[in-house]
C-alpha cells in the first residue's frame, strides 16, 4: 500500500510544477496589482523614523550583496535587504490582507522575491511566479489555522516563513527534497505574538521582515543539506495542531493548483487594521447621509465578530499611532474628525487631539451574530448611532471597499501609489515607476526596477 505523502511534499510538488509552467491568467494579472500597492508602501514606509531605526540597526554590521533597499538604494545581502524592505512595507497598516486566512502575504513574498531575484539575477517573470506560489502556500497554511489569532499568535509570522522559503527556494533552484527540508526547518521559525493589540509596540512593523528572513534562511540551510521534519504541517506537534486544533488541515491541499486563493487578497483604502474598515465605512456613510456632526453624537455602537472585538476592541485610549491603528473606536473617531486615513494621517499628534479622544469615548464594540457568522466573508460590521435628538440610525457593511466583492480599481490603486510617493517624488518619475510595475512580467531584468525605487531616481 502506497504511503500517504506529507503535506510538505504535496506543497513542494505544487511549487515545482507551477514554477516551470506558465502562470495562469488570473495570478499573472494579479501580481502587478500587488506590486503597485506594495512597492508604493515600501518606498514611502522607508522614510518613517522607526524604519530608519530598523535600517541603522541592520547596517551596524552590513553584509555586502546585490539586493537593493527601497528608497535608500543600499546593496546588501538578501536577508538584510528583505528585513528592511518588508518592515518598510508594513511601516503603517496600509498593506493588503487575505481576509479568509487573516494575513499579509504579499508583504513577505514581494520583498523576498525581489531580494533573492536581484541576488541571483532571476528573470522578472520567474520572480512573479515565485511571488504567486509563495503567497498561495502561505495563505493556504494560514487558512488551515484559523484559531491562531485568538490564541495570541500573529498568523503572518507563523506561516510567512513557509511561503518565503518556497519563494526563495524556487529562485535558488532547489529540488523537491531540499524544498521539503526548507519547509521542515520553517517549523522552528514559526511564531510571533499579538500583544501589540493590547499595549502597542513598533515591533509590529517588523513582523513581515522577521518572517521573510526566516524563509530565506530556511532555503539556504536546506540548500546546504540541513534537514527538517517532513510532517511539520500535519504532525502531532506540527503547525496545524500547535496553532490550531488540526481540524482544518485539509484546507492546505484542497483544490491546490486549481483554485488560487491568493486571489482573494483585499487591498486597503484606509490606513488601519482591516477589521476596522467595514465599521469605518458604515460610520462615515451614516454621518454623511444624515448630516451628522461631531457634536450631535451621543453613542456609537459597533457590532462585529468575536475576533473583531478581541482584535481591535481592547485598546480604547491609545497612546501612539501603532495602538491607534488597532483601536476601532479611535480610528472611527479619527475618520470623522479628519477624514479617511491615508499613509501619513495616523500620527502621535493626531492621537492626542482632544476632539478625537472625546468622540472615541462614545464608541463601543459588541459581538453581532450576523457579523460573527459572516466574518470570513469580509469582516463585515453593523454600526448604530444615537443622536442628542434621540434619533437612531443603523448601517451594515458586509464587504468594505477593497475586498474581492467590492474591489479597488486599478486607477484607485495607482492613485494610492501616487499619494504615497507625492511628498518626495517627481511626478514624471512616479509615472515611470508605475509603468514598470504594470509591465513587470515583461521586464528584462530586476535592476532597472529596483534602481527606479531609490530616492536618487525618484527626486
């Protein structure tokens, strides 16, 4: 009787076969959109003080390589460049999210693929394939451990190393045995807790970088013959039973190669945790439709899933921008006072605004049965406002802007890109970079793109 394959072997087979085949039309069209969003965030994010600190810390002992840092243009090892770039892409909370798996896959896979591709001289087309494959694997493993967040783990750091290891390993030319070992090694890198949703911490910005470095290191370790447990995913002490109860393990392989669930990635029109997007839209819609002013409000009730209440309901009076982006009541207050938040709109000074702080005290969260039932469809929410006049209005948003059911258009993504780069870039240079990202699969080499991402070329 033929022995059942380990899931790491199934994923390695999928990755190798997909890498030598043509990228299917849907992922091929989706990768450039992901690049437009992520590269704009990386370049803009590199300029925030906490990412400047990350760069200085990494470059205390610089390792020479061929991988370019976004905005700065340093040439470093893939591991050092990816840590800086992936952290920069998450410098705010404005990057895409898969709502089913609750993770940021492109924020790990794009910087990993670009760093490894530059180091190895990979073709942009192969780099795009490695991005799509790594995202697909990471997303599927994340979808198989839905309880990880409620157990206090940051899912992108649990499963991100696995996707990054395959992305890096494919570009390295690893065979099946080495890819299986790389995945096995990743089990020892999986982790990362979400206490930042309680008391903040700028380390949240570095979580994609931590996962990306782990994946690259796993690929290089496997290349040199280091082994890992092939049962790392489904085993008794594997990922699916450690970070969940193991009952969803089938999601990793169900439809693999036929259905690309990375296509369910949602883009962010608002700079805050995606769990806040639906209530933010519902709240602003109510205030706009009924001409509700700040002074009219007595109470705002936000109905959400249990996960939503836990994830963005704990911090009610944040002390800084990181905490604010995981405070539902506070982000709704910011949005009404200052408008929907963009890349530069959630700052420590905004957090101290007395108008925002006063309104935030009037906003509460509770578990809503409908939102609980529909949570994996788009983090929907219902908002009820009570006015001084005694009037009450309610609005439910099931699919906020940016979700697959209510997508951002190409023009909206490019407007976001332009807005992110506008404060420090020449318009003509921004348009040139956008054209390269749109045509990424047809580029001859990666160097022209990564050079166009530097401050010298953007000024």
